[in-house]
């Protein structure tokens, strides 16, 4: 079957989930951050779930309201109260579930799918109209708990140590109480006192967002869009804990841009190659070389651009102190990595990529895989590690970490080609022409798919 993805294409979707006794009880449906929960056991068989979903699909096609049915019968505890709304997903993200992408490609806005099976259970999907094109801003309070471990990477100092021992139900009770008590006037006080997230240091500001742009938190942003400006939300469960939002009017915000290198470390490692000290030494050495006009192409990322409040943690305040062309004075810790960076002028604002509702047309599955999934490429690159001398293994592993991060943020074939070209140049520079080319040759098939991008005939 052919499947065509166009750069920037995305879906706004809702679903109804019918679980069965073979469904995963831990994985939260369509979470990209390994969010897990202990879902209740169900006794129905797989065939019974399929039969139930088929009967529901018939009801919906006869005119029953999808949102009402989702609130009544959907067994996704994280979306059913919102009428099953999952939010806006980049089509490339759904390549992890190709059967979902295929069913969405068969219908138009408002259509209800046939039953679709995933590891989460049996789904009915509906394609929603894209949300109104607008920008929105908000502040938040975050109440963490142990089964939402992604918070540990963005918690306030000392907060994760207590939050990780909190149960989901306890966190829910705390968050619900805060949601009922907080007002527009008291929200800043509540953020300072109760939020477990490090953005409490900036009054809980989460920056400014576009309504049609896919994110890794589609459920939360979908619910936030329904909140009136100036209102305090109910508590939303998420990958970082329960979140409570105060929606605000958008405003003019400074745009920042930087070139950077990142050197990751294991936060809890005390020995071995993944320690903070080794990462700091590498970052310090590369910064010195960069200041002398010799940036390391193995680690240098494409230019990163953001608006005030949306940048890498800790970087923005330091960039603000300098001018275009200035380097950060020293390596900075940001999200389990040392960052060295140079401020550059932001490019012209890109035209907002819009959510089309469905991906128009179809193309080859190979090119679709080249656009979004990338798992074959990354697995092939990982498999080359055994061919590398041990003294150079750490540099290669760090380069792979950088490559993964950059591929996930590259939004079109040209950007992906640039990411790969930088990686390839760095490999050859670091390991020499012969070994470097051998490393790249090991994944030649995947590289060919990756660099094919989208042919001319794949235009709308």
C-alpha cells in the first residue's frame, strides 16, 4: 500500500478506545514520552472488543454524537472527559502506527473510521476540522507524581525528590483543589508555592503557541484551546503530572536564535564515560576551538529559533545579556547536557504550517518512512557502534544522540539532508576517510531512503 506524506501535513483527531484483556495496561495511548499508567484490567476478549467497536461505528454513522459517546464509553482515561480529543498530530509521528495513518487517509473531516487495532486496544477515529488559526499563551501550575517520570528532567530544584513518591490519585486531589481555589489574581502566588516545574521561576510562563502546530503534548494543548482567556482550567493529567493553566492573551515576544553544540551526560552516573565531568571537559574543549573559528561539525546543530519563553532551559536569559555573534561565556547545563552556544540573528518568520485535516494523496511507504519514522536508519547507525575503536566509541555515541535530536526537529527534506550532511562530515573528520566512510556505508540503504525526501510528484 502506498502512503504519501507532505512536509508539514498533520491531523486533528479524536478517538474512542475499547480495550480488551490483551491490551497494554501500562502504555498511555499515543504518548511520545514513555508515559505509563496502571490502567484497570478488562475481561472482554479481543473479538468482543472488535464487535463492540463495530456496533459503535454504526451508531456514530447513524448520527450519534461522537463526543458524547466518547465521554460515555471510551476507555482512554486521559481523553474521554474531553470527548475523546487527542489534538493535532504531525502525520509523520503517526508512522509508528501505520494502520492508524492509513485509516485516516481514507476519510475526510467529520468521518468516522472503521475499527483500528493498536497495542492500546480497538479504536474508532474521527478527523476533526483544524482549529482556528491563532496564537495563544498561558501560565501553569504542575503537580507531579511518580508515574509521570518525564517531570524529573524539568522539575524545580528538590521537587522531584518528593513528587516521585506521590501517587497519581494524591496528585489529582491536590491539583483539583488548586484548580478550584486559584484565580487570575492569585495564580502567580499559587505557581510560586505549589508548582513542581522549573518554569515556576518565570511565573509559570509556557510561552506562545500556534493552534495548528503539532507538539509532543497534543492532548494538553487541545484542551487549553477550549479555555477562555483569563480563565483557570481544570487539572489536566499529562506526561509531567497534573497541569492547571491560566490562559492569557498573546503578546509581542522577542525571538532568539543560536548555533549550539550539546554534550549529554547521565545525571546519576559517577563513573564511566557518561559522567558530567567528561561531558564538561568535551564541551569546554569544543567551545575553545569554536572561539578560534574551528567549530566541530560532528556536534554543531542547525540554527535553533524560538520566541521568548520557549527556548532551551537556562539558555535564553544568558543569550539576552549578549548581542548577535556573542558566545555563552562557559558551557551551560540544560536538560542533562552541557550546551555551548553562539547567538545569531533569527531568520524571517516562517509561514505557519497549517493542519490540513487529512494528508492529501499517497506515495511510497519507503519515502514515508524516510520522512517520519527513521527507526530503520537509527537502528542501522546504532549497529555500527561495534565497528568503532573503543577510544572513539564515546564520540560516536554522542554524535548519534545529536543526530537523533536534530532529525526529530527537521521539518522538511532539505533540513534533513543538512542534518545528515553535517553528521557525515563530522564522522569523516573524526574517524578519518577510510573508517568514516565504512561507518557510513554500513547504513547505505537507510541513508538512500533518508535523503530521497519527497519527489516532485508528491506535491499537492
